[in-house]
C-alpha cells in the first residue's frame, strides 16, 4: 500500500466525520475537538500547579472543576459553530447547483422554442418570395431580404447558444469514426463558397495530395470547419475578399487545416480575448464580445483532442485547426 493510501486510510479511521462534511482535516470539527482537548488538559495542569502553591486544596479543586466545565462548553460551542458553517456552505452549494441547473434547463427550452419559431419564419419567407402569382416590387424584395438576413442571424445565434449550453454542461458526446478529410473539406468549402458566391470573392484550396483520413466526430469536425469558414468570410473586406484553405499533415500524427483571409487583421487588444465568449474592458469597464463562434470552435477542437491557434498581421489573418490523426482517447 502506498504512503498516500495509508494516510487516506488513517484519516478515514481517525476522522470519519471529515469525509462526511467534505472538509480537510485542519477544518474538521473532530480535529478541532481533539486540539481543544489537548488545550484543556494543559490548562488544567497549569492551573492546578499554580493554584496548589497559593491556596487550599479544596479551592484548587473548585477552580480546576470550573475551568474544565468552562473550557468544555467553549469547545462544544466552537465545534458546533464549525459544523453549522460547513453545513450551511454545503446547503448553499447544493442550492446554487440547483439554480444553475434550472437556469440551463430554462435557456435550453427557451432556445429550442426560438429555434422552432425562427425556422418557421424562414420557411414562411421562402414560400412568400417564391409563391406563384405574387409580384414584389424592388423595395419589397429588399425588405424581405433584410428580414431573411436577420432571421438567419437569429437562427445562427440560437444554434450557438445551444452549443454553449451543451459545452458548459459537458453534454457533448463524441461519435468517433474514420473521416475522409479531403472529401469533407471539399464538400463543406464548396457549399460555403457557393452560398456566398459573388464577383468580389476569390477562393482557393491548397490541400496536400497525401492527406490522411482521421478518426474523429464528423458532426463536430464540420461544425468547427464551417465556423472558421464563416469567420474568414465575415472578417474579409467588403470590396475584395480573398480566402484560402490549406490542409496538410504535420509531424507524424497531426492534421493541420488553415483558413486564411485578407483584411486589416485582428486588433492587438482583441487578440488575447479572441476565443472568449465575452470579457470586461479594463478601460471602460463594459462587457465586450467577439462572437460565440470561435469560443465554440476551440472548445469542440479541444474536445476532439486538438486545438485552434491563429496568426494575424496588417494584411492577412489565419486560423489553424490541429487535430490528432489517431487520438489515443477522445474525451
């Protein structure tokens, strides 16, 4: 038996109450009771020795008895107070956990209802815009386009909040399978670029011919990839968007996927917060946020055993997803 196991076993024998209360030995009422017992013994001995030299035996006995009773009462009060504080803390922790669970359940249900409503609006708009016999003026088409854009943003936000709720509840389940990375990159990038096709957007792909398959979760992998593609598109200049997707094998067991976009780069003060949901500005003391997408993408990448990093200068920003080709374990 190791030294650590011996100490743990000894603690269970001597101070079982400590484990029940969930506190360390130094904060445990049982240990405090023993310490106070030692203090009482020494106090009684010291009082007896001193009093014996200056007064009658009967008075010495009375003093020692009164002192013993006093110290025992104080000890009981202290131990009882410690137990009450500890139990109050435990009750507060349980209550806080229950409140947080209720909050998560409320958010989850509310977001689901929002998602259903937003999806209904989306299909309603499509039916109105594409309905036969309905003629829309240019102004009406612009209004419908604006409504559709706002509704898509709402659907995206709802989707992100659902993911954040699942991440914070540790409710992300991994379904590992062998993934054809070349096929998934080509499919998702092509769909994304086709959706945002215009004369002002230039796309390119630089994928290594010997790109290996990986063992990972397809849904989460595509979620990360689409987040990085969307982020690159949204932060490219409006007049001329240049985006490039790179993919190659790094070292012996790492797949690296980078997405570059043109632009002014990420401001230096924002770079340290780029993967945070939100933060407090030190100067204005206001809450700021860079968006939920990158927070979600990095959390999912780490769940898959990888990570996301970035580089940014005055002309180009590049986000790189690194994943193990054959992860030993997936959390």
